[in-house]
């Protein structure tokens, strides 16, 4: 009988322990204080529309849709606000506030979009909270601020109270501290750059304003202990740094030059990088064998680029400077060509894609080129026992079509300024509309008769009519649009 009793006690103990372990993740850690618009909690295969006072558990993922807001209030006094089109997963959240050794630990990961966070500062509580985006880890200890995660390659952090340890998981040994009224940025797998002072315009561009009455309780405002004053200060949305003498001294004159860059970076992240649909504007280019071009550039969804341009050479260009042209020009050493130049005009259209939705692109252009070539030489003849030169000149006009596989970079600032470069190869496809003529400039009939029947004249004629025509029809030219600048509206 005693043995059976012991077995029952052990069985009950095992069941109780297993239940506590199995359902630990189901423990409520907070609630939805308020919600505007459409949002949901995702947990495994379950999607639950968010309503006010809905409980929140570890392993929940909070997702907001367009024009939505959600505020999560945790039972320890911390809170998080998710702005529209944002996402955050609660991987872990544990707190002990009723023991001698108080502590709070939490991990929030897969952050996308924009969130405002607040972790209540308390010198009697050991805080260890981490926020993670795709390329950044933020260690929080009694801190407030804003995280903006733009795609997979860029994270911005604005600290409004306390200090945050800021690092990149690709370079975990490089950790910087972003302090109150500073902001930091993480790009790709690079270590974080030194933090910079927050500016009023930067805060304005973050668009952190909340509808009146949305926050039913201020962050940390329910506690009335020795840290109340600090909590009330830290509970407010991100504020701008002091503008008085002390604030100016703290920021330092050395940071003034960076203010414009900071504002443009945040403005770009909150507007164009997330919401760009269509941009269009003029461009001007200068390049190798394309010379000067003006065009119209369009970009859709930061993925597809379309353009058209027209241009050409400002004057006759020396054909001896073109690759492999010497083999065609000097095909017969008995006919040295004194001068051979050509002018070019082109019209082309281009389509490219931006595979990473950044500045790098790859694509191809299709174009029509008009060529107008002129050449001259001397045909030496003997008349009355005297040698003299009969000037000969030739003209070749030709139209060719070509396509240009290419890649490059096009950087577009938020204000519309555009600069880039393009590289590739121009591959001829077809030639048409060829016309040519060769003339001898002499009034002496004997000299003219000797010159037109000479091998020198025939070689010169062949060079222009056949060799140079063949050159433009088959020669692949390197393509380098060295500089393209423009303005996309």
C-alpha cells in the first residue's frame, strides 16, 4: 500500500513538472493596450486578429498592416509600439520582480518596419533585453528609443533615454554604445559607424506622432518610486536634443557638417526606400565611344528601370583611336591614309532591373547609330617626268543597329539628384543605308587618268568602302558611360 502511494506521488510530480515545462510558453506576459487598424498575432499556424486587452505570450509574432498601430504593455512596465507595416517576434520574455534578485530578460527578433520601445529603468532590476533585426543586435538596459528596419540591409536606431549596445551579427566583436539623443545606423554586414547626434529634423522625418488618446498609460508612468521622475521623462515619445548652449556644446561643431546627410538618410528611409512606386526625370551622360547623351530615365518600384536617350560626338573623331581600326585602315601599306575621321549619332532605348532594389543594376540597351566618315590621302603620279600628289578624299555613310548588355550603379538621392556609371559591350547587329564616294581633286586629265587607274587609288577606295564598312558592321566596342547625372522626380 505504501509502495502504491509513493508511485502515485511520483506520477503526480512528473505530470505537474511536465505541465509547467510544456506550457511555459503559454504564460501571459502582457496585453494589447490599444490598437488602430488591422493587426494580428501569429503563433505557429494560428493567426488571431488583435483586439484591445488581448493577452500576449512568448513566441507570439505581432504583425501590423497599412495605417495600423499597436501598443503592447508588459506586466513589468515595459512597452512596445508597432507602427504600420511592421513586425516583431517575441522569442523570449521572462521577469522576476517578487524575489530578492529581480531580473528581466527578453529577446525580440525578426523586427521589420518601425517600432518604439521602452524598458523601464530600475537600479534594483537586472535587465537583459535584446532587439534583433536582420543585420543588427541591440542590447537594452533601462532604455527608450526607436528602431527602423528597412529591408534586409539597413537598420537605424534612435536612442531617447539610456544607452544601447549596437552591433552587427556579422561582426559581433565590434560593439558601439549609442547614448541618449544619439542615433546609429547599420548597413549590410559592415560594423556600425560611430553614433551621431539626433537633430529635430531627423525626429520629424521619423513620423512618430501618435493619435491623441492612443496611449492610455504613459510608459512607466504607473510606478511611484525613487525613479519616478526618470521614468516619466523616459516614457515620452522620442524628443529632440536640447538646443541651448549645453545642447550645442554636447553636439559639437564637428557634427554640423553631417546634419544634412543624417536628415536625408532618415527621410529616404521613411519615404522613398519603402514607398517609391515611380520616378521619372532627365539625364545627361558622357562616355567612351558614346560621347554625349541626353535622355529620359524612369524607375518603377525600385526594381525596373527604363530609359531612352539620344546623342553623339561633338565633332569628327579620329578613327585611328578606335580599337583594332589600324588593321582596317592600314590594310595596304602602299596607301598611307593621311586622315580618317568620323562623326556619330545614336538613339537607344534601355531596360534594366535592380535585383537588390538598390543602386546596382543589370540589363541591356538597343540602339541605332548613324555614321558619317571622311578620309583623305595622296595618290602619287608621274606627269612630264615629275612626281606630284593628286589629293583623294572619300566619304562613307552608314546606319548600324546594336545591342549593349551592361551593368552599373545608379544612385538616387531623396531630393531626386541622380549619379551613376555604366559598363558593357556594344555588339553590332545589322548595317543598312550605306552610301559612299571617292573623289580625285585635280584638273590635269593625264594626272587624273593615272591616279584613278593606280593601285593606290583602288586600295584607298577599298579601305573606305569595304574595310571601314566591315569594321562598323562587326567590331564589338567597349561601352563605358563614365558619368551619368540627372534628376528623378
